[in-house]
C-alpha cells in the first residue's frame, strides 16, 4: 500500500482521480484530492473533465446497446 501525504501534489492527484475510475478511493485519498482541487484550478478542471467523460461514456453505452424487441444488425 502506498503511503499518501496529507496533501497530494498534482501528479498524485491526477493518479488518484484516474484510479478512482477503477476503484473507490479511501477516505483520506478522497479528502486529499478534494483539498488539492480547492487550491489548484488545473487539477479541479481535470477532475471535471474526467467526470464529463464518465457521463458521456455511460450515455453512449446506454444508446449503443441493442434494445429488446429490436432487430439486431
């Protein structure tokens, strides 16, 4: 297990945000990311972009899946 500083730097914050796509971050990890975002506009913007991509991919998957009672291609 990686030892995380109380306030992660930009590189660590980015790593945690991307890891958060695959697993639920621990409480201290989430708190560190949120605290970093309050001080770093670039990382906060990156977090919003990741969220937007997650939502867009979810929407695309819902629309791309074949619906029941529709002929397949």
